[in-house]
C-alpha cells in the first residue's frame, strides 16, 4: 500500500495527462499536460476531456484542479470539456491554445484564474453549465460571468456582453487578437485593469452612458 509521504510527492501519467497529488489524505490531484512527452509541448488531440476521477496504482483519485498553465500552448486541441467534480481552473490554464474553439465548464467549478483563455484567438464558444453557484454564461453570451457582482471574467471573439453585467473584469479579453468589435451595453459601469489588453485587431468599441470608470491600460 502507498504510504502518505510517497503519495504526497507522487506524479503520474494516465492517458497522456499528468496528475500531481496535492492532498495526501483524500487522494486528490491536479491535472496538466506533461511537456516532456514531446519537444514542442503540443497535445495531439482534437477533443480533450479532463476527467474528474482517475485510477492509478489501485487508487481512485479525485481531480480537483486544472493546473496553472496546465495546457498552455496545446495548439491542436479544438474542444475542451472539463469534468464535473473539478473545482478550480488555474491562471492561464489554456493560454495560447491557438486551435481552441469551444470550452465547456461544469457546475462544480468554484474558482477560475486570470487569463485562462489568453491568446486563444479562435475561441468562439464558452459555456458554463447551469446550476453553477459561482459562475454562469447567461443569455448564451459565450463568456464566463461571476454571478456575485455580475463581473465578466473571461470572454472571446464571439462574446455578447449581457446587459446585466456591471463590470468587465481584469484581463477578461486578454490577447483576443481576432476580437474586432465589442459593444458594451447599458448597465456596465466599469471596465477593469487591462480588460482588453493586446486585442491587436480591435477596430471599434461602443461604450454606454452608464459607464463610470475605465481603469488603467484597459485598452492597451
């Protein structure tokens, strides 16, 4: 049987995904792509399902977290589905996944980091499962909205900002190079720090009369 000290330091690979133990007491892990599997760090999959449970060495592990920068640069992945049971998605988890088109996030996710879709220039569909107590994709907006405070925290080139949103969050559209026009509806009061940073092809922005604050470098 695996001792707790051995479990604590363990990492293992199952079905081309790397799992790192983060809680020895309950056999919980975080997941990422093992860069060592090839020279350029690419994940050669069209569709990626990130499971909430994984079996290894006679144990069943709970996958609680998508690791920070865990799938950064996996250009061939077009569709991502995060398994129900995963609670956290780390900062920049899918950064620079150039082929990524669609992401589905389950109702179990309770923490989403910054810039998770930074540089995902082809992303057009973002959906949070109904029933999530923290986040939503209201009105099929192709974005992630933090329900408490109505803060849009992550968007893409096809995002339609709902009128119920009051704040465009920090770095929400970071490096969305194919975002050419954004209409910010009446009701939005604040555009936060670097919300549209490095949106290099942005041509026009429609601002509402309700807007009270544009933070530093919002459109840098």
